[in-house]
């Protein structure tokens, strides 16, 4: 694969352009081997403490577990995207991002007869959406806008909420609950469908433990940079502090992140989100007139609400903890993956690429490291250096990446600078997983209105050898 400079329709905008394989000069080396990476492992301070390690391992087990509507792991549905966290967050290990082989393995020509892994979609009312393919990525779907009566997108009526892929209707444990899937084909025809892929959660405890003042000081240090980058922070609506998790940094804490995912992705109520979640429009949003979920789709587990609770009969911390607390502990204690100093391309190429990463302006948004505050949780999180390659700010990424979804203070073309640690093992890139080629992902940063345009211009002026060093460095992370 080759990188060339090109003149864009945007004034004076040039970028790295991926062209056909005929004359390979600059390549994405592809997913780096997991050997020596230690992805999915706990922090060393967790491994050194038997109680902390037990808590982590219980969290890992719960993160990997499959939920059902009733039974030992109750609460699934009535709408959901998958029945467990680990299926979506599994590359290169549990806690990562989207795998290559889709978690819905039996995608074929006759969706009505398909039985998906663990029976989560074994009903006549579910079909496999057209964008779920055997080669991935795992995708969550959203409609940026509500619809007009004629089926067109109402650009004056923003939506943006998650439209769950599947329902429990037709399952033997779902009773008389009868729900239809969203009309993804109609949304696609109206150009009103966008996707998100899972964010990796490695190193999340370190990200949690960066003080707001550190982030603000880093922002001040980058002000007036020569690359035209001017990010901002998304902030928590309750206390005004900086939020930092999710594609648009919309979630303040890992516990909130876990609670929201349990409720939105699996339909499981918990101590943060106490009610079953209707789809946008089923709850009257957007002037739809919806009255919420029907009564026969409520309390399907038969245990009352919330379905996930703190267990007063537990015998220790991990058995007393709610599922979302265990998810939080697992994510909090996950160590970041270990970068390579020699693969791909050799140590000299990687070192050159790292220097170029800063020289062309990538490090303005993707801050190589930030210090954490003292920790009361475990010594590995406190007074540490988080090599996250992110400023945790949201930046305008232009028309090419805009998804027209606002979350908190982040607008339709704003996204958090994605932490790059572990990039070498990722298969799919960008918020919607549109590509598995790192060079294509870099190209996509350039479009009208993007803060990355000047940096891309600068990178486009590099020699092919220098561009390869830059790619090798990114794949070494």
C-alpha cells in the first residue's frame, strides 16, 4: 500500500492518501502479535495483593459471563445488543475492542432461521441487521435524527440514542413480550444510521485517576499551537468536572460507564439506571407519542427492580458487589498493554516515528503521557505515568467523521482523542469501525472543519520512509 500527497477540494488541504497495492512503499504492518503485550492483565499492584486479585478475577468472570432473561443471571432485555460484555470487548483480550470474527457467527442468507451464539437471538421476530457481518466489526446502531411522517430524517429533531439490535420476543423465557426490531433498512435508506464500535478499556483506572488540573494544565500548555488544534472538555452535568469515557468523553466515571452499558447494551437495570429502557421514540422522545414499554415486557426476570443489586448476603467484597461494581473494578484494575520497542520495523524506525509523531502535530491531541493523582484504591494507580496518548479533550473532526450525534457538551463532529495505547493490536479503527487499515484511518482525520488538517498537511510532506516510520511507531503501541 502506498501513501501519496494529493490536493483536496478543501482549500490547501492535503493528506496521506491510501492507493492500490501495485507499488507498495508505505504499509500498515497490520495487527501486531500479542506476544509480550500482556493485554487483559491486571496492574502489578493488583497481582501482588491476594484480595485485590480475587476481586479483579471475579470482575473478569462477570465481564465475560452471559446473561439470560431469567435464571441464575437474570435481567437480559427486553431489548439488547449482546448478552455479555466480553463478546464485544475481546480484541486482543477481554477488555479490548471489536474482534475480527463477528460475535454473531451464523450470519447467512436466511436470517429468520439463524440461531446466534448462546441462543440470544433464537426467535422468529429477530433478523440479523444488514450491517452485522461475519467479519465484523461489532457495531452499535444509532439514528441521528427522528423521522418525518414520510420516512425522511427530520434534521430539526435530533435523536442519537442507541437503537438496540435485538429483542427477547419469542424466547421461551420472555413470556408474552412482543417487540419489533428497529427498521435499520429504512434508516439506512434515509441516510439516518450511524455506528459505534466498542472502546477498549485497558488502562481505564489510570485515566480515571488523572486530576482535572493536570488536564487543564496540559490544555493550557498546548494553547496557541501552530497546528490549529483547539480542543475542549466534555463535562459532567452534575458537578461540572471533566468527563472522559466513551467516544465523546460523555461519561464521567467507570461506574457510570458500566451502569449505562449494562442498561443500554443488555437491557439490565441496576443501581444507577433503575428502569428498563425503551428505545428513543418508545418513550415519547422527539414528539413520537410513545408511552414506554408495554406492561408485558416489564419485570421479565420476575425479581423486581433493579435487576442488578448489591448483595447483602455476600460473604466478602467481591460476592457482595453488584455486577456493575465488578465491571468497574475489572476495568479500573486493567493494566495498559505493553508497547514494543522493536516491532514492527525495528527500534530505529520506531524511535524515528515517535519523534515524527510530535513533529507533525499528532501529539497535540494525542498527548503521550499524563501523571495521575495519589490513589486510595491501589498503589499502581497513584502518582503514576499514564502513557495514554490522549488529552481526553473532544475535538472537531470535520465533515468526514461527523456522526451528527451530540452527547453532553460534545457536538456532532466532536470526538475524544482516542487513547492510542494498545493501537498495535486493534483490528478496526475510528468510532464506527469503518476501516481495518491504519493508514485509511489517518486519512479520514482530514476533511472540511477538522482540527487535524494542518497536522495531516505536515505529515503528507514527509518522505515515504518517514511516513513508514510513523506508521511503525503507531503499530508498536
